[in-house]
């Protein structure tokens, strides 16, 4: 496994965690809710619940793996444009259907739904830019050799 892929996956997970935390904090100030008390959630004491907190890194590695297969080196734009485009695509493909499914089938608080839509969009954009930046750096190093 490529060390750059591992570093990119870890960094992307950190970025997703930070953006998610910020958005969740802001949304909770306006529309308070406790995600751990929602119906269907495992109790925090359940050891399997640790996997819930790994989500940003699972997503970071998945997006890092998918990026080079979706965004080609010859694509137009700088790494910010490529990253935003990739992040927006991933939000449309994963975030919108997920938020729609939860909104249409579960009686969760409005804050959860808003966080699902806005938070997901913002962390997908940030993740896309992070991954595009990491891949840009990789391409530069290859050209120098």
C-alpha cells in the first residue's frame, strides 16, 4: 500500500472530523439535538459504538481511493477546483440520498437533517480539496524525479 495514500486518508479523516465538529456545533446552537439519544443508536457504552467514531477516517480512505479513478490528471482547473468538483460530486452521490432517506423515513430532529445536508456538503468539499491537494503534490514530486 502506498504511504501517500495512507497519509492522505488520515489527513482527510482529520479534516472531515474538524469540519463535522464545527458544523455540528453551530447547528446544535440553533436546533439542538443529541445524536447519541436518537432512536436506533447504540448506547455509548457499547464497544461496537467505537466504530461510529471511525467514520471520518473510513470515509477519508474511501474518498482517497476513489479520487484518482474519478478525477484525471488532465482535468481542467487547479487542485481547489478539482477538489471542490469531486467533493460536490460525492455529496450529490452519497450525501443527498442519505439525507433524503433519513428525512423521509425517520422522525429525527430538524437539526439532524440540516446537519446531514449542510455538514455533509461542507466536509465533502473540504475532503475533496484536501485529497486534490495531496494528489497535486504527488504529481509534482513525480515530475521532479
